[in-house]
C-alpha cells in the first residue's frame, strides 16, 4: 500500500533518535537482501517452528454445531480454550536472522531488524524469493500469496513470543542472582516486548495469532504486550481480505478460532481490517482531519460498513486516535543528497529549522532547480527546450485511485502550452497501454519512466528540476508525494482530497503552495484546466521577478519542513502517548477481553 515502506522507515528512525522507545522491526528475509552490501551484517538469531494444517482448509463449511458453540463458550469462560489439538498439524521450521539498520551516517545508533526466513518444507520454502524490489509484491509459483502472508504473520507472532520469553527469562535469572549476591550495578534488563505495532491490513491477522498465544498464557511472565494497529489507506485496507480456506490452514484450534473469526466472515472471505481494529488496545489513523471525518460520518468510501462498527467502538472508548504522518527530512532531500551534492545541485539551508546543507548560504533555490534541468538535458533525458519551459512531474503507482483518468486531459493541455509532463511510476491496475499512448501521442512533451532502474537513476534529479508535482488522487490518507514535492520546491497541482488538505493551501490563501481542482462534479474538467492554467501563468510571472520567485520557493520548502517527523509535539510524541495507553490497558487486561 503506497508509501507504506517509506513511512515506516521514517517513523522507526525518528523513534530511535528520540530515545523514548527501543525499536525493533520484523520483516520477511527477501532473498535479494543476500546480494546487497548490508548482507555482511546479517547474523543468525534463532530456529523456530510454526504449525500448518497439511490438508485442505475449510472455507464455506465453517459451521459449528450448537454443542460446539457451547463448548467454545465454556472454554473461553474458563480462559482455557486450548485443551487439546483437534487435528494433526505439520511443523514448519524457519530461521530468523538479525541485522542492524543504522539510522544515521555516524553508525552511533541502530534499529534491530529481525528477518523471518522461508520455511523448510514445500511450498513455504518458496517464500520471499525476490530478485528485485518489485518481486516483493508477488509470490512464486506453488505458494499462493495469501499462504505466504499468513505464514509470515504466524512466524512473526512466534518470533515475538520467543523474543519476549528470552527477555523475561533473562530478567528472572538476573533477579535471582541479585537476590543471592546482593545489589548489582548491571543496568535493568528488558521487561520483554512492551508494544507490538501493526501497520496495515496485510499484517492484521498477526494480532489474531498473538491473541491465541496470550490467551494460552504464553505471555503471563512479564505481561502481554500492548497491541497498536495503524490504518494507513482507509479505502484499500477495508477491502483487504483472505479466503477462509486459506486462513483455516493456519488455525491450530479450528473450532475455537472459527467461532472467533465468524464475525469477520462475509461469504467465503475473512476481512482483516476490522479484525486488526478489534484486537488492538489502541488504533491510530494517519490523518487527524480524516479521523474526525470518519468518526463523524463525513468520509464515504466503498465497503465502509465492513469496519465502521469496530472503528466506532474504539472511538467511543477514546482508543481511535488520528496521528498525521510526517516527512523524513533526514532521508531523501535536496539539502544533503549525495547525488545532488556531486553535481552541486543541493539547496541552501535558508533557515535554522531547515536541514543542514552542502550548499553555500548565498546559493539560490531557483538556480539549483534550473541547474538540475540542465543536468538532465546534458544526460539526454530532457531537451534544450525544457530549460525554458515548466516541468510537471507525476510520481506514483499507475492505479485508478491515483487519478490517472486525468492524465489524458492534462497531457493535452500541457502539450498545447509547450510544457513538459513526466509520468514516473510503477505498473498497477490502470491500463498501462493508455500511458504509453500518451507518450507516443505527445513525444515532444510527455516522458514515461516506468522501469525501476530508470526511476532510481533519474528520480532525485527530476524531483529537483520539477516546477510542479501533479497529485490528482481520488483518495489520499496523507500524501507523501505532495509533501516531498514541496520539499523539493515544486508547487502541487492536486485534488486536495483526504489528508492532503492538512498541508496544501489553495491559490486564494496568502501563503499558497498548491493549485487545486474539484473532483467528481460537473465542473471537474474546467476546474482541472483552471488549476493547470493558473499554475503555468504564475510560473511565468514569478520567473520575471527573481526575488519574488525565490521567496515563493522558500515558502514551498518551508511548508514541507514543518511536516517533519521530529517536530516538537509531532507524530512521534503522539505515538509515544498511544504506546503508553496500550501498555496501561495490557496491564489491566492481561488475558481476557482481548478481541473487543
């Protein structure tokens, strides 16, 4: 789900810098990691197992007899629903490795990354084979993608239990040694895993696996972790589901678990988002304004009813919190980028709150952006004509909800006014031939960059050179591409939907940074053309007044810098508060009532 990896990386790094939490991350051990420079830092950690039913899982036949229901209720009332195995399960072994993820160039602090490897039996031995980053989103033949995801979630839950047990066992031994030998100067050891933070519906079922182990008493020593679940893309995540027959293969105690999961079943499918919400002690959503819209009924989207009961239940208990995402000013930026520094294209640090820069203070942002165009022209991507015409850049997946239906009209309008339109992204559910046709129809005005290698090669330079970021999204929880566009001095042409409205300011605003058009009205086409026209006119006017143009660019960059993860009282502080609430609830409700 778009931008999720970048958001999680930025959040994790800033949390570790902040120092209030000690962060670890669990990821699949994709085979491509073995061929990267960091491979030398990967070390073996543990060998663990998970159980999988080797036979055919049940789908539509999840019906439970009245006697079975009574037995389940009695077992849950006694908090001991796991008295015996109901079917023969196959043990799948897997290896866990660790590697440090250094959060800055000084290598002074690192996040521990746990890497869950493939299983030792077919077809789980096919898991996580990836020759490129694009392969991460698929699964090799023989291993259905839902099996791969459920295997990872169950393995990750087993790993969390192992980490917790190791930590609390060490603490127990340490306390016994203190009791026999007197006080020790050794720093206090970990209480275990305090919080498990799940991101997105694709990871939601991990909460179910954890709940089974918590109810079985696996976390009694040290206390169970608080569970936090974050919704990132309300429209995609609510629709995310798994076939019930696939889920069934991973259930250790099917009578109990089918009964618990029936509330999330619609037909033969299990919807994961409401499950994640119900299991969590605290739930967050990545936009404060959209959280209010969602709870108060103003936000409409397809299949909304699937998750609304779970969301409103959490909201009534003050356990559904909006935390707007931030932007990582320490990662990809125009101030410290090695690629830009090599070509002397970095932006100056104009204000103290801006990131440090390699550029001298007297350098102008406008000159660096023009120099980036010249670099791309010398490199053969742009033409000489592009040095004197505006550049509009789209970055993102080629999918319907990113607004690709507006590409044809936008390309036509920009070509008629001698502007450059660059479409850079990954193939997705939008018909790819349509963007290819636009490139072929307007060869002097439209560039298509859809190969991963080319995106890596040109991305940072196109961001720097762009005059406008085109973000015509139909839905957007935050809008990382728009925020990054501003950081690189590009005004945003956008629908301004969802979380975008928290930081995009329309032309009528005193410190505007965007040109917005209406969505799904009788005037959408005219509104789009007006936004494009206003953007091009303002660009031409500002270029005639260098001082005014530089002031405008400073405003764009500054509006993005204000969105940094590390801002005082910002998202990291808010997550710390949520974690404290989750831990507090975990202590009050150590085992029962976990899925309410």
